[in-house]
């Protein structure tokens, strides 16, 4: 059965890979991010009958409201919302870190994610749908002074709190926790890291489960070398 899926942070990396695998699986995708030209190139690749590009800075709640109305104008309902947009640290730790970067990480990785979830809930209640959040291995471990890691600890706790709030509604909540993935998240290539497709495979596995199955947390890590 087809599904209508909204993915934030769909212009590159994990979000774009999930969009590609979703269309391969026969689903329709709405792709949101700030980089319109990248989104439009992806729509061109996936076919405009399968994909829709939406320019949206998720840190602006009004822009997210508009994003939801654009999706619903195009697709009759939403089955899956993937709050995936996020960014990392420009410098390690708190003492060496940059204050503007702290603000942007907290704004996008946390505040914007809660807005996406709030706006998604009524639609997902109607469809008995699925909310997925991108957490991180960094939200499972202690990294010295890491503000980024703490934003992902927030995602871990929030996903569990949200699942408790939505219990009985049939809406499922999943926290996807990747280890290191070779994407534009890093300035340099990460040859030993996971590929974005590895996370997309976990995404498809999660959203294709029957309605009676909720995968609460899925951790996808590179196989340890030693
Ligand atoms: O990185 P990248 P990933 N409004 O840079 C978007 C988490 N994660 O795929 O707006 C809207 O290719 C940005 O779009 P644009 C990570 O924390 C990663 O690796 O056009 N969108 C782009 O599409 C994040 O939550 C690793 O610049 C905004 C996307 O976010 C998620 O995975 C490990 C935005 C970032 O794509 C995807 O990151 C891990 C805004 N204000 C967790 N700001 C890893 N790569 O190792 C950013 O555990 N975006």
C-alpha cells in the first residue's frame, strides 16, 4: 500500500537517501529543506508524480505551518513524518565551541523538531501514522562537553515522552539513532562510516512494519573494526 511521507532535511544525506528508497518502495514523498535547487534536482530524479519540493527553514514555525499546508494540498493525507533536519558542531565541546552554533543546533535539532511533531500529530492521528525522529549515537553516550550530543539526548528523551503521550492513538514514534554516516554533515569524507543508504534501509524497514508493530528505537552503527 502506498504512503505519503514528509521528510525534513531532505536536500542531502540521510533525508535524500530515505526519499529515494521511499519512492523505490512505491511511496510518495514531500521533501523539505532550505536548498531549493537540491530539492528540485531530487524531484527531477524521482519524478514529479512521486515527489514534491518544499522550501522550508524548519527553525521558523510559520514556515513549517506553510510546509504542512503545501503537503496536504498535494497529498490527501500524511502517513509518515520524518523530523530529520539537523546540524552538527563547528568546533568540539563547550569551551571551544561557538555560541551562534550552539543556538542553531538547539533551534534546529530540538525546537524545530518539536514544532514538526506538534504540527504532524493531528494528521498522523487521522491516518494512524508514524512519526520518526533522527536522534544519534551521540545521544546514547557521553562526549566531553558536546552540545551536539546533548541535543540528541534531548531527541532520545523527547521521543520516549512523545510515545507515552500518543499511547492509545495508534500513532507510532521511532527514534532512529545512526552512528557516523558519510554525509555533508562532515566537511571531510568519512570512508569508514556508514552510507546514507544504510540509514534509509532502516527507515524503510521501520515504516513498512504492520500497524500493530512500533519500533521505538533503532540503532544503526558501523560494525566495530576492533
Ligand atoms: O547531514 P546533511 P545528515 N531548515 O548535512 C537540513 C543526524 N545524524 O544527512 O536546509 C531546514 O547531509 C539540510 O538542508 P538545507 C543529523 O544530526 C547524522 O547526516 O538545504 N532544513 C539537510 O537537508 C541530522 O539530524 C549523523 O541545508 C535544515 C539536512 O538538514 C540528520 O542526521 C550521525 C535546516 C542535513 O543533511 C541528517 O543529517 C548521527 C533548517 N534550518 C545523526 N538546517 C552523521 N552524518 O554521521 C539543516 O548520529 N537542515
